[in-house]
C-alpha cells in the first residue's frame, strides 16, 4: 500500500472533472514519486494520464524519505485540498495509526485535537497498532509508552485549555449547527492542532483576555478563579458589537455573581453530568450551555433535546422576572 491510499478515492464526479481539466489544460500540479517510481502524491492525476494516453507529465522525485515521512508529506499536501467528512477523517486517522504514527503526530498533521485521534482509533485500527510509532520528534517510541504519556491526567480542571479535557465532539457539532461556523476559540488548546474547529485560536500563551474578539465565538474557559474575568470579557465584547454571537460551556454555578450576569441570556442546563473528552466518568459538577445573541430560536431547536433551556421572562406590569422553560421559548406564547 502506498502513502496516498490512506485517503479515500475521489467521488466519480470529482474524478470526471479532474480528468476533463487534465485533458484541456494538462497536469497543472506535478505528480510526486519516490525513487522507485511509486506515486506519493497525485494518484488520481496519474490514473487520468494513463487513461488519456498522456505519457509525459510534470513530476517531482522525492529522495530518501522514510515511509512515515512520505505519509506525513502526502497528508500535508492533500488535507488542504480535500474536504473530508468526519467519517472519512476518522478512517484516515485509523489508517495512519496502523502505518506507525503517534497520536500526537496524527493530531498535528491532521489539524485535529488529541482527543479526536483517541476517539477515532478507539473504534479499532486496521491490522493493529505497531509495536513502535513515530513521534513528533521524528524518533520511534514504544506504542505502549506513548499511550501512557497521552493518558488524561487525574485531578485537572475541566477546560478546553487542556487537550485531554476538551469539549465533547457532540457539543462542538451542536455549536456549529447554531453558529454556522466558529470564528474564534479564545481558550484554545493549540494553534497547530486545535480541538475546536475555529478560524482563529488564542492559547494560554496568547492570553485571550488581552485580545479583541470578533465574529462568532465558542468559549470553554478555565473553571478556576479566573472564570469571572472570562465572563466579563464575553459580555464586554458582545456589548461592543464586535461579537455577533457566542456560545459558552460553563459549570452551572447558580450561587455565583458571574452566573447572575448571564441571566438575560438563554441557557441550556444539560441533563446528567457531562463527560468531557477522554474522561472515564462524568464531571463532578452540572454543566450549562449559554447562548449570547439574537437567534435564540435556533439555539433552543438544537440544544433542547439534551437539556432544559431557560430564559428570563418579564411579567407584565411588574419589575420582577421569573425563569421560563424551553417550551415557553419555543412556542413563543
């Protein structure tokens, strides 16, 4: 199996379009081969040339690359061109794992979080994980030792700033369904291989509190003493108009001042205890999802099947208010 075969084949319509382009314009992107003539990148271009009877095309010969190196090279070239579905992505992760790359190497080259790689390979790796794997340092390490190093530590706070304790994939998918896309994750675990698929990421080193926020924001802040500062930042950026919408994953601490600052915004109190990515059990506290923006109907539609959604209800002729449930919100009565 050559390196390119870890990627799914083009759909028939995509291949037909590629072949037509080559027939009309020639091969615009060189086909890359190793010293033995095996195609590393450009498998579909090579196939189209053979079918069209083209015998001379632009090519690049990569010399002295180990199999794992050529695999990383091919993935780096193709992942920006290809738009893989989540299922296709996970299958590629499993194929790459079977070829001897470490979890962190896969996360780096695939532009996903470590937790995403763990989830994918937990479904099974074709032919099993090799005894040794190639790490991000380019060296080979025992796979058993590598699993121990990547195991989630106990006793850490739950936050997207820790790769092993990041937002569950189901929550991220729902956030994307509400927002359409995420422009900024100000509490990201990584710039190079982030868990949250945002356009821009601020890590702990960047200090998201020190930057302006813009667009559609997903926030999973540290849950320690600094949490109130993140809530103030969120509300300040929204009040300035720089944020169009935001969704925050927070502990449901109803006895805090920062919780009361969010009282004007709808929130979903999740049923049960949320199991953060790679955790062996549920969180030791209840969680809630808060929506900041004008499209609360969409928020209710997406999140009301995993928790109770409440909003503030102003009573006619009275200055006080009470909480209303998601049925009230959804029915609009």
